[in-house]
C-alpha cells in the first residue's frame, strides 16, 4: 500500500480526524457546493430597523433557502416577502442581502441550461453590485461579490474593502493574502496572512494544513523568514490535537518550513516516530481484514517490537487478542502501553478508548489510579 493508505489505516484505528486536503466536496447535480456565507456580524454599520414582513422574509430565507435542506415552497414564499420589503425599503441592506442569497441558492434548483438559472444569478449579482456601488458601510456585499469573481484581480479590491469594514472577518484576510500573493505583492500578502492568523480561531487540522500550504508558497518565493513564522504559529496552534494527528501534519510538509527553527524542528523530530516505520502495522491491518487473525497478531507484535511508539499498533493488537478471546493478553498490551507512554494527555485519551473487557482484565489498582489521574468517574 501507499503511505497515504497506511495513514488511513492507522488513523482509523485511533479514531482521530483524517486530514482532508480538498476544500469542498465534489458537486452533485441537485446540491452543488455554495460559497461560504458571510460572517454572522460582519458590519460596522448600524443595523437598520426591519418591518414585520421583512423579518419574516429573512427568517423564512434562513430556514428554507440554504443549499442544505432547500425547500422550494418555503423559499419562494421568502422571496415574495423579501421582494415586497425591498420595494418598500430599497435601502435596507439586510433585506437586499437575504434576497440576493435566496436568488442565488434557488438558481441551483433550475436546470443547468435553463434561462431562469442565469436570470436568478444575475439578479443576485446585480443586488451585490448595487450595494457595492453605493459604497455601503457593510462588509457583507463586498465579501459575497468577491466570492463570485472569476479571478484574483477582480477579487482584490472587494476583499480589501471587506477587511477594511470588518478586520476580524474569519475568511477575508486569508483570501486577501492569497489574492495579493497571486498579484506578486508578497509583503502585503504576509501582512494579511498574519492578520488572518491573529483574528481567525483555530478549528482543526485542516486549518493547520492550510496555514502550512501558504507557508510553502512563501518559502517558494524566497520568503523563508515569513514561512518559518507561519510554521512556528502552527506549532502552537496544533498542541491541542492528538499526537497522531500532529505527527501526520508535520509528516506531510516540507522540512524546509521548520528546519531553521530549532525548537519546532526538535518537536517534529520527537513526533515523527509516532507515524513512521509502520509497515508491520499496515500488514497486520490487512491480514485482519482477510480474517487471518493469528498472522495479524504476529505482524502487530513485530510492529510493537520494532517501533512501539505508534498508538495504532497497540490498539490493533488489543483488538486482535479480544477477537481471539484472549482477554488477559489484550489487557497486558494495553497496560504496558499506558505504563510506558510519557504523555499524560495521550495516556488518558488512550485509557478512555479501552474496550470494557480489556479494562476489567487489568489490575484493579492500576485502573483506579488511571481513573483518578484522568478525572473519570469510578
């Protein structure tokens, strides 16, 4: 198997998040991916008062018009209310934005070659463009229009206006940095990406991979200093991830991004054994799938003997012994790993995943000590 398939095998054993490289799922005929929505409160403008019909239209649009769970009857009703509200109060930005988004989402429910699909999209784009032309003090129309541009050159001024109005927008600073880098303005891109790192909360390993991909682009353009700063930031952000996930993150990137930073390089070198040299574990997992449990046990034991650091090898061996009804051996494998793991957090995470039968077969005093250490109920 390839290294990619190996990572899938042992990460699935640990039930930790697999790193996803794609930005969005492949589109389907009925529900293609939509541009991400604007931030919930992205505006510096004072919110305008809404009529009762406008409030109802916005509520219905939020409930029935999103691509997930789209309901045509409910969305059509929302559009009707929003159209009336827009005629009554054409300057109301909230109404205009809700109507534009409803048009845009509805367009995907039309046949690909239908004239109505293009008309609905043009209505949405027209609303966004009018708000931009009015120079409204609200980040949302600039952001929404930027998402629907064909190239970075067209996006650039819209993104600049977005972050000027909402410096803490969760995505715009990142997109602005990408656009500036595409235009060759590296210094501006570095500044924008630093702002993105500052204001956007870290969510999961996908964020870490996005940051490191940007760092790789900086490194390729000769900005090794800026790339190293991003890598250093990532090193801090991922500390809450499971050890196996952190290992995979750093295994997947060019060592040039962190080698100049002694502290980060040392962390990475200490991590890498937890997700490398795992050929026997891959072999054991394949043998288990084939039902060759005894051979799988032998391969898993070889893995533990040759490189005991990957947690997945111990998880797999414990499970194989349980399949054979050898609970005492399963408990011995688990107890030994827990005893030898120097990381208290990882030790507790592993303890929480033990099979009940394994835990019952472990020495009672050891189980009680781990429960206290990990703050678990007796």
